[in-house]
C-alpha cells in the first residue's frame, strides 16, 4: 500500500480520537448538570465512539502490517471487525435507550437547565459534522472501510445532537405556557427518535461488515476492469477460468487461471502471466494479483482439425 494511504488512515484515526475526547468532556459536563435522557443517550453514543476510536487507531495500525506466516493475506480484515463492533454496539445502545424512553412515559421527570442542554447539543453537532467532513475526505483518499464507517458514525451522531437541540428549543419555548403539560414527554420522544436514527444505519453497517468478513468479492466496476485487462491479452492465451476476488479492508485479492499452449516455452508463459499481473495491479489500487498458468488440453477446434496453434 502506498505510504500516503497509510498516512491518511492514521490521520483519520487521530482526528476521530481527539474529537471524541473533546465531545466526551462536553457531554459529561452536560449530563451532570442537565437531567435529560436524551443527553444520556447522546453521551452513551459518544462513549461508544471514543471506545471505537481507540480500537480504530490500533486496528488501522494492525491492518497496515504486511502478510506473515500466520496471516498469509495480511491483516486487512481487522477493518471489517472494527465496523462490525461499532454497528453491533450501536444497535444494542439503541435498543436499551428505547426501553428507557418507553419507561419514562410512565415515570415522567422535568429537564433541568434546558439552555445548557441546548448549548451542549449545538457544540456537539457542530463538532460531529466538522469531524465527519474531514473523515469522509480521508476515507475517500485511503479507501478504508473502517475510516468510512467512523465518518458515518460522526455524521449520525451529528444528526442525533441536532435532534436533541431541537427538543431542548421546544422545551424552552413551551415552559410556562398552556402546553407546559407535554414538556416532560419531549425528552423521551427525542430519545426514541435518536434510537431509530441510530439503529437503521447501524444495522446496515453491521450487516455489510459481516458480509465482508465472509470473503465478499470486490465491487462490480473493479471486476469489469479485470475482464477488460484479460480481454486486452486475448491474443496471448487460449482461455481463462476460475476468476476469484475477495476484499479484506482496503486491500483486494484477485486470482485467475489462464490456459496457454502446452508447447509454449516456460519463460514466455511466465512473461505473459507477469505482464497481466502488473497490468491489473496498476489498474486496481491496493490489489494483490495472482495469475496461474495451466496447459491446454488440445481439445479446441483448431487442434482437432490438425491446424497449427495460433498462440505459438
């Protein structure tokens, strides 16, 4: 992997870590002063975010290690493990918060210092959207699914804080009015909305991570690139078969077998395979390509009719 991509990934991990530390401090203060279930929900998600940021930092360091005797294909899949952990934990938090919010409808309480809660939420969603902006840019440059998952998490948390800020504004405006009776229900309603907002993309995130852990093939455009390059060498081999691809984090693994004339000199056959490998590697970033060689069985129409082989 190019050194610049490794640098982008580690920069993203550090940005995520420091932004989450700042958010954790702000939300801890708000939670102590503002008795709000919605703030508690936001705080719990930040705790998850901070924990995942620490895991992400060490996971990306591990994923960049070269292949060794124990892990012949490298450590790229640890990025998908990080995705799966983040998705699964967020789903669990959303479920627990929904239960607490439903309980709050039957045991109502009033929010303390709503202006402080509003200010905390504004700072929170501002930091989250700024962090998401930088992380999405770094995810595009590094092509790391773990960095992209963290960017999605930041964007999601930003919308959550924005929703909570609106709930506090409504609470502030209806206090002391004839609608004051519904003030105690705004907080649990906001918490349920937060839970729904968290759960839907979290399920998608966890599902995609588990699919990738099961050796999912690479994306369709890259597959078409492989077929295009194979076609460019159509005059150098008889046929190809067993095209296999898999993705591990930002790394892609491609394997294909080409059929060559049995009488072709070994060095020439090796040169054909090597050129194809290098060509596909240059076309598809972060790919490891293996082109295998297999002799033909002389069962084509030309051989059966006694005509000379066109590839010799």
